[in-house]
């Protein structure tokens, strides 16, 4: 455990933040507008643009300044589902749980055909299907049987788990050893499988197949979706494709394997949007007021984009709503911070942290060369939320152990709300990494897992109904307190040693590597 630092939060301010955040919360109203009212927020889609416009208007109405869209770079095409319908009509009628894969085209109007089962373990196996698939609905002869669940979907961290997290030591970087033989064999099989899939995809386009059914990961009516094609402006054409819930896919597969015909009728309409390939983040701020510190920054954020099968409630309307609510709390209290507080709602996180990485590259520096801007020194910390609807249980330090005692003190007023844990561990896969990569203190909060990984993450079940109101209230209250404390400190949050410049990048630049 870390020793407590002599840095006691202002009890009167914490009390005001708690009262506003827990008793007068607007976090569920924000969440409703991001999900039910604006729909899925796939990158560069109309749904994302609607939500961004709403967020800018709302932040401005609360009194934040300079709410605007800021381009981070080129993304590519937007896409949305305009219509989807599919059902078996033989051996009997049954509506199919599915979704078009992102960035795939629609069918050429309504389609109805017997399903063709494709069996292909190699590229050579595809030859027997030449000239036989035009206008057909096809599926692959693959799909693992489902196992009954033996673990609960919905969990919270036990005290013992949090204790182990608190005892973790910073991860030591070191050379990666050779892969074991089994891993090499698995990699070879994966490469072969990709080759077959690529060849099959090209053949199906050439054959003018009507619709592809693919097996979606998941179970019990939940399926986890993905993209079925590139979003690049010049992407090669692909076939229409539905990602089908496991129960429905396996039902069809069993019938076909038994030699029984299956007929499906379907219609899919999708639209592409390529008029503006730029990606944008929503930015707004509460200006600093201290003569010496107002040019310094405290930043908070979460990614605004989502997948398309649900409405992106836990991933990541929850994090975005919490961060917006934290800004609302501070404005409602008429807080005039020493440092400027800036919120960023990132786009295209799902495709590779593009929004935050583009923003960081523009404002703070290039992680490939570690050529940093003067503003890199002016940001005290960035706080992120992107692990679902679960309450905050503490902070991942991302190896920045010097910040540990500070955060431990800041969590003391929230021990009764279950937030107590500081861990030196890293966590990945979200936007704080963009800041950490250029030496800026970037942190993700520890959150209870809930049913994020088991039921909602990237799935058709990621809807408003999966949000837990009390947890989101708690999270917004804690974030608002952290932001207040960071903005008022005499000094910035401590920093780790700057990342080293990758050898290849250092060899290719003559500019200074660090500032």
C-alpha cells in the first residue's frame, strides 16, 4: 500500500460536489440522449454526427466555452444500416437475430434462396463452387457448439481482487522471448485461415453472391459485432454480409449438415458517407483563471464512437456521459479553476484510438520520434473512462507510482462509495494510452466489470437498459473531484520518465528527441 500524502482535499468543496453529483445528477438524461435519442455512433456515421452536434449544444448551454468539432485527421467513409430483415421460410418461418457487418453493402433488393453451405479448408477447395453462387445466400461449414454458462454474467470486484491489484508492482519492460512451438503452429494456422478467407471473399464478390451469413461470437441471443470491410475511401468492394447470432446460425447449420434444405428471405439496405472523410473530436473547456496557471490544462475524456448493433451505451456512452456530467457539476458550482479544464469526446477509438492519437500528435508530440511540442509540458493530467457502466473502484497508475499517494488521499472522501484502490498496474485498449505515449500523465479509472465483457461490449445488447444509474452518479462525482483537485494543485501531477525513442524512429530523424 502507498503511504498517504499530506494533501487533504477541501472537505467543503468535496461535500458540494457530492451533493450535486449524487442528488441532482443529469447523467442518465445525458446517456438517454447519446443512446436512445441519437442511436448507434459508428465512426463518421450520421448517428455520430448527430450526437456530436447535441453534445456541443449541451456543453455550451451549461456554460462551457469554445465547444467545437476539431478534426484529428483522415478517417474514411461513414456507414449506417437503413434496413435489415432476414428469416428462414423453410422448413418453417423463423426471424433471424443478426446485423449487417459494418461497411458492407446491402442486398440488391429483397432476396430469397436456398442456403448454400460452403466447405473449404484451402484455396483449391473453392474451385468446385465456381459459377454456382450468383444471387445465392451462402454460409460456411463452421461453428462451434455452444456450452451452457457456468459463470455469472454480472460481477463486481471482490475486496480480495482489489487488494491484489493494490499490491501490484509496475510492469518491467524487457525483450520478448521466442514464441513456443505451439504458438508458432497456431500462428501458421491463422495465416492459412486468413488466406482462405481472403480468397473466398474475392471469389464471392466475383460470383456476385447475394448474401453471406457469418457466425457471430456470443450466445443466449447476444452477439458481438465487428466490421466486415474497410472504411477507406478506395476500399475494394465486398459482398453483403450478415453477422448471425450463434443460436440461429447453428440451427441453420445443423439442418444443412443433415441434408435438409433451408430457405431464407432477406433484405439489407446500407448507406455510405464519403463527402467528408475527416474524423472529428468534440472539444470544450472551462477556462482557467489563475494568472500563472491558466495556460496549463487538466483534460478528461472518453470515446464517443460505438459499434452499430446496439446503441453503444456501456461502450462508451457511459464514459462520455460521466465526463460530461463531471463538467456540468463543476459549472453548476460556479467553479473558477486555476488551470483550464478541457473535455474531449474522441471519435474512432474503436478503429485504433485514432481520435485521441490524432489530437495528441497535433497538440503535444509524436510518440514515434518523441519530438514534443511546448504544450506537452503544460498539461497536468488526462483522465479517461471507458470500461462500461461499473462504478469507479480506484485508479490504474499506468506505472506512475509517484502519483499514487496523491490519488490515495483524493479517494479518502469516497471510501464509503467503494473507491479505495490504487494500483501501479497498466491497463490498455483506450484513449489514455495516447497521452501516456508522449510522457503526459494519463490515467484510466478502475471500474467494476458488471456484464461489460460478458454481455454488452460491442454487442447487440449494448443499450441504455444496461446502464446502472447509481454507478454512473458515483463515477461522475469522483471524476469531478479529481478534476477539481488537479486544477487547484500548486504543482502538476508527477510524471514518469519520458518513453525512449524507438531505435528505427531515432535513426530516421535529426530533430531533437525530447524537450
